[in-house]
């Protein structure tokens, strides 16, 4: 994990609309070998993510992904949540997972067309548990490459039209 980043970990249950609630956790020590090690201090920034149940389950079971405090604050400042689509399965002797990340205005359901996706496949250790772990990794990969500033600008422009 890089300095200046916090880890986003699963924090609360999904509501009827499958809204996930995440709390950014600040690290007292940074360790490159493990994403979730070191002491954690609660941060004031909470992230919400709209996602299907399969994503909710995978994140609940296998953790979150790194996100900067700046990103967290930008989402809050613009009244946006993370929008995640994805799935994980085993087929033809392969564990497969894919994820698409965008942003959404939870009040209006305006979703950015700016998005990134990732697909991960593993044919060495095939299991549904591995596919679920790959789903969390696919979310992290897609989130890493996501152009948040462009997505925020796009949603803000959509809001002005309505």
C-alpha cells in the first residue's frame, strides 16, 4: 500500500437497495507485504457503494481495496457513491471474476458513463471461494484505473441538465 492511502474495508450490512457502506481506515504503519496489517485508526470518511449481492458477499468475506482520503472526500463533496457491477463464477475449470466501477448519484440514480472494468481468470486453483477473491481483486484493479475527476465532471454536467 502506498503512503497517503487508506484501506477501504467492509463496515456495514447492505440495505434493501444493496448499498454497501465502507469506512476508510487510516494506517498507523504501512506494510507493502499485506494490505490489511498494522494498527488502524477510524477516519471520518465513509464511502457508499451500490452493488449487487454477489459483490456485497465477496467484499464482506474477503475485504476491500485501497482508496485515497482525497478520493473519499471528493465523492462525499459531490454527493456520489461508487457503483460496482460484477460477478464471480467457476466455469470450464476456471475461476472467473469481472468488475465494472463507475460513480452514481444515489438520489437521482445518475450514473457516470465513465467507467473501468477488469476481468481476472485463474485455472490453477479452481473454486468459488477463489472466484470470489478474484472479484475483490477485479474491483481493486478497476478502481485503481478509474478516472474519478472525469466521472465527477460528467455526473455534474448531467445534473445541470435535469
